[in-house]
């Protein structure tokens, strides 16, 4: 097993996650099998109880693990499926050690941070690193370990010591460290002192960075690179400039151009590594598709943009909706469109509230009304929900594409109940516990006394109902009878109101495997009005966009028919490529989601 530790210095939020994901992607292009582990030094057992504005979005895995958003980056870049055990926190490790101590596993010894906690961290990483995470079902070759926070923080100390010991335990040529540091520009000069100090801090803690990834606005000049190399005791080629680029999807190309793979081959002894020809071929194909898709972004014209209004309640911190943003980007690239994402605070759509001024009110409505489509994502609590309902009503009545995710679907149901079914006081019990028409209720099996990990979580099936062959969304799922998507919710549409809503024209095209829970709504007489109880953004991939998001963006761009036709032609494309043909063409594009495709690509 090869380990690559990605750590950070100077400041947090410097881009360790993208650096780690991009490094893993480059290794996959060689044909290696790559997994990833994220270490977060906070005491929370997981990210499930933290507000999105506190730490960014909570990402959900197949097994229901509520984890840090960086695990979403790993899955999207590497096309892998991780488990809750790929997320390591201080709370989780101390809980693990204390449970062992209570069972007597330490034979009466005094349990200490060193060696018991540090050994537990190493044992955990070694075990989890060997769990298969891709379609090969084989043990990974390389494990990327991202150490959250900043080296030197008190809370990181046990993990830093564990990583120092893991380097020794892994052995020569099996461990290397990439340290991400900031190179600020002051008065036009690139300053190296913060990076020098960050490397000193790492070395004083027992870490020995092999590569230094310098985050900077502009490419490093040669004198800056040489100065960092001299005072940080590395060679100039071990200093990599990760400067600002137009898209984070360009970072893998940036790293590759600066010889990161060459360095990793030497540091990890990869020259003699045996890789199957099939995986080598697949890796080359992934790299070809990635470059072809992501570099096309910069060539889109202003006339080729699609404007989406995201009506949410956590718009002050965009990382609160990171997976939503990425899903929209994936879909826009697949549609050959430039995404113009407009942020609309839902509270600003509510006239006369304390949270909104007249200027903000008019600005919010102007931005939403001039957008090509309206998206209402998930969330919790009362604030802004009336504004979300106003957005859903506007999209429904003005025939504008609408996508509601989780809360966004519940909002659309409440709005329909009020304005079409005549239930003027309809609401969710989350928003109004005294509503006479609770069209959205608390799920009966959920424990109301606890918060952590008690929602409906993880990968679950959705069954398309009979007589839904007309469904635009079902076509985008390639007319499958059922689909599996990830969930995170504790409220659901009240079964007692399904008949009334359905009779009024709101079709519940997808339900759970027992037929009890409403999973998908869609309006038949609307260009694209869809709500899903699950979170499709958690399974969207760069080379395989999420169907609900793809349909929404395509409808917003006026391309829904073309994309739907491309989806139906998917089988013909695969067969044509296998026979050496160039594919089935639709309006001058390959019928593959409107982009070039290779045999190994499992996307459109």
C-alpha cells in the first residue's frame, strides 16, 4: 500500500481537498486503484449535526455516513464509492479508543494519547485503505490521506504524530507527503516567509514534506521557486505552483504539466509497479475524456450560457451547497453551456420581512425572474421557506424549469396544496406545528430526542410508478424501472394527502420500495417541473452528470429534447463505438449527452 499525505500550512481552506483529489485522479490515469481518507480534527463524531454555515455542506455516502464535503470531491474526481470509515475525526477516534478501554482491550494499562490513540489512528487507516472502492472490487494501490486544518493546531497533534509513525510503519518508498502552503503577494512581490515557516512547523512536529504545493494567485516566478527550494530543503522541481485557474477541474492538468506524476513515480517507486493493461487503457481513456470535457469550458461563448437561480437559505457561504454547484457544473459542461449561477437568498423574496429590505426584495425577484431556471435545494428550519414557495409558484405558473431537492420538493408540494388544491393553510409540521393541513410530516420512525445520524440516510431505491412513461425525468434515467439515490431527511409528504394532490394534477412518479414514501413529483403539462426527496447531487460525477440536474440544466438551456434523445440513443452509441463507428449523431453532436465519449466512459 502506498500512502500520500496531503497537509496544509499558513491558513485553512487553502485547497488541500482539490489538491488531494487532483493527485488521486492523476494516479488513476496511470491505471492505479486509488482510495482516500479525510482526517478532521474536530471533536464531532461526524459532520451530521453541524450547520452548513459552520463547516460547509454535509456530504452523505451510500452507507449513510454524514461526512465532510471533501469526501464528495474524492468521489466526484475519482469516481469511487467511499464509506463512513473513510472519514476520521477526533471524536470518532476517541470514541473508538474509549469503547475498547471499557471492554478491557488494553488489559488494565493506562490509556494515553501516545501510543493508544496514535496506534488506533494508524490501524484504522491501514484497515480502511484496503477496502475496495471502485468497480474493480479490488484492494486499492494508493491511499490519499488529507489532514484537515493547519499543521501546528493543537487539535491536530495526535494525528500528526500518527502520520509520523505511519511513514515509518509503511516503509521506504511507500509514503510521501505533499504540504500545501500559501504564497501571498504583497506590494507586487511573492512572499515566501509564510511557506518557510509552515515547513518549519511541519518538520518540528515530525513531518517531512517531500513536495510543496504553493497556492498563489499567479504562477510562481523562478526566483520564488528557487528561494522556497533553498530554505525548505527541497529541489526546485519539488516545488509545485498551484495558481488560480478558471476552474478547479483544470487543477489536475496544472499539476501534471509541472511533473507531479514524475515526482510521485520516484518517491513511491511506481516505475516497477505492475499494472494490468486493461486498467492502463482505462486510465488513459479517463484522462482523455477529462481534458476534452473540462478544457471546453473556457471556449463557451457568452451566448452559450445558461442562467440558474439558486433560491436557498445558506447563500452567504457557497460551500453550503457545494455538491449542488458541482452537479450544475457537470450538467452544464455536458450540455456545452457556460453556467451562470445566480444566488438568491430566499428571505429576500418575502415582502416586508425583517430579513429583507425593499432593495433586496426587488433585486432578488429580478434575478429570479430573469433566470432560465429555478432551483430550490435542501435545508432545515422555517427561515426563507415562504420565499421558496413564492419561487416554486412563479416557476410553476410561468412555465419555467424548476428543480426542488429534498426541502425543495416539499416546498413545491405545499405550494401546490395551497394554490391548486385550495388548502390555504397547508404546511409542513417542521414549519408550522399547528397547521390544519400537514401535507409534510415527521417520519414516524425517526427519534425526535436525538440529532446525530437519526435521519433517513444513505442509498435507497426509488420505484417509478405505472403510467409514468411520459415522465421527462424517467427518460433521463434511461427509462429504468427503479433507481438508487442517496437520502438525508426526516420529513416526508403525508400519505393522507396523496390522492387529493394527485387528483389535482401533481403526479408522484416515484415512490420507495414499499410504495409508502413519495420520492419524485413531476408535472405533466410543464416543460420541466420536478421535485425529488433524495439528494441526486451526491452521486453526480464530472464524466457522468446526475439525471435530475442534467434534465434541469438542459431544460433551462432549451436542450431537453436533444439530451433526452441522446439518453435514449446511449445503447446505440455504445454499440457503434464497439464496432468502430463514431456514434449516433443528433444535431451535429454525438448522442452521448452532447459530448465526446469513450468506450470506458459510463456516462452519456
